[in-house]
């Protein structure tokens, strides 16, 4: 039996990165770190002179220890290498990359706020960077060419359309991406409706980015919207950098809280006063609690606005009660349960097992909820959402009541006219404004 979904919506994506990863060097199939010697490197895998790749995951290797730069040095001695982890929260570099970043002003001797640089006993960088240390390095890499950018956008929209999506929410928008998407819309080649949030790396960037958002919003566009700003306040569970209230099992550490509460509140104040929305990446229970508590305190000042909580993989009851007076929407990715459930309970302390993937608790408490994929971290797939929701109750996750697919319907039913027919085995057909996309 098939189901028609109107304006089928992936509520959490990184649109440009989806195409970039699809066309780039893929590391997901590595069974151990030494498998990099078998990679087939092609010209399109380079970002200027840098070799870049995505998807390594030491949790899936026969030896789950973190790799180091020495192996990359042996296999790729001639150019800098920057390989991003599967969660997008860590990177693996070779010595040439470390040398080049140092030349550009990167300081490997000091951990940045909200980041960690893994070092040897002699204080030498091993080549592994976590969270803000990873982001700071990534921002120093040379840009892709304009033709590469264009190819990534075209590849990305094909991926989403084939997966049944006519509407996506992009958490990595910027002015350059807006302009490229606007060109695609003007040339009638854009086959998705995209709402974007602009990522802010520092509280010092808020004023500048709000101005850029207003400039984008001043342009007439039918298929593109920019809603507000997005910040990362913790890391990921796979990298053990999501901020928890209890220590990771056997680790003696609770992850990383990348932003202070005061800086979170300043972002909320400025953005809400500008009439824009705020999206906060918060995976660990302590990160979610910090985001909600900060929003409550700003609201108590009489400054109100819409708050989007991204991922919310661990949610405490006391935090949920604090959400209720706020204008909160949660965006969750059931596919993360499929990828992570085999190791999550071995990683998390017993006290937090009952806080995992609380979509049913959010539904019961009438907190608006939408489902997405976090593409390219995970494949954008309605079937994976369905599979996760069917299988997770067997592992102790409370079952979501009602029609799961309704959480993939865009909240604005009048923004475009998308029709997706989903069958038992996959997408049957997709139409946008009467035109077939398959």
C-alpha cells in the first residue's frame, strides 16, 4: 500500500555538503585505518592542492583506536590531507596538513574553546582534531572551484529528489550558497524548496551575519528562504564530545560544551530582536538543557523568538518541562538510532539510557517535532526513518504513536506543491508543481 506525502520534508540537512560528499573521496567503507592504502584517489577529490575525504569511523574498525598522522604520511607523502570523520566533528590530518595549517596561523599547542587537539606524550599533534579545533582548521582550507560548487548543488538536489524530498531545511546556508541557489532558481533548474539557517562560529559574528540574512531576505525568491542563525554548542556521541550531565563510560569526561551560556544568550537576544529564528545543535542532555535554560532566561527579559533544537538525542524530563512555555521546535534524526544503537549503551552511563531518542515523549507533550537525516552524515531516506521507528522499541525506545510520515511534512503546506508517493519498498514517484522529478 502506498502513501502520498505532501511537501515531503527533510528537516535537517547540510545541502551543499551532501553533494560535496557524494562526489568526494568516501571513507565509510574502511574496515581499519590501514585500508586507506587501497583508496583510489581521483582529481575531483582535491580542494585545490589538498586531498579531502569524508566518513571514517573508528567505532566500525577492527581496532577502534583513533588513527594518527604517521599512516597518512606513509600513504600520502606529497600533499596535505584532511579527512573528516563520519559525524563531521573530527578530522584526521597528515604532517603536511599540520605544517601548512601552522604556516597559515593555526596554533596546535593550545586547545581552542570547545575543541580538542590530540597530542602525544611529547606534546606533538597526532593529527586528530575534535569539534572547534576541527572547524577552525576546516575554515583555513582553500576553497573549491566555482565549477565544483555548482556540481555539488546539482548533485545534492538529485539526491534529495530521488529520496522523495521536495523540501529541505539547510543548516549551512551562507551568502555564497544563497547566490548560487538563486541563480539555479532564476534559470528554472532548482528542483527543491530550501529554507536555510546561517551557521555562526563566534558571538562576534552575530551582527554581521544578521545583516547578511536581511540582505538575502530582501531579494525576491520563491523557492529559497533564510530563517535565521544556527550555532553548535556541543559535539557528537560518536566522538564522545556531546555534552552530557554524567561522564562517558570509562572516560572520566563529559564531552564539550562549545559555547558559554552567556554567549548563547547573546545570540538569542540579538537574533530574536532582529525578528529571526535560532537553531541550536545540541546532542547531549546537558547541551539540550543549557540551550533551553538560556532561552528561558532571555525570554524572562521580555525578548521572545522561535527556537529550533537540532538532534536532541538525549533529553531529560526536567529539560522537557522547561521547553513548554517557549516557542520550541525539535528536529530529530531517527536514522542516527540505526547507525549508533549497537554501541551507544556501551558508551553512555546507565543513568542516561532512558533519555535516548525521546520522540514519543515530545509528541505526548505537544512539542512540535520534525524528522530529518543530517545528510550527508546519514543518507536522506524515508525508509530509514520508518525502519528506525519500527525497530527501536525492541531496544527500549518508546514507540512513536500515530503516522510517522507526518513528521516529514513541511509545516507550510502552501509553500510549493510537492507530492511524493511512498511504497513499501521505496519511492514510487515525486512531483513538484506538477512536474515529475524522477
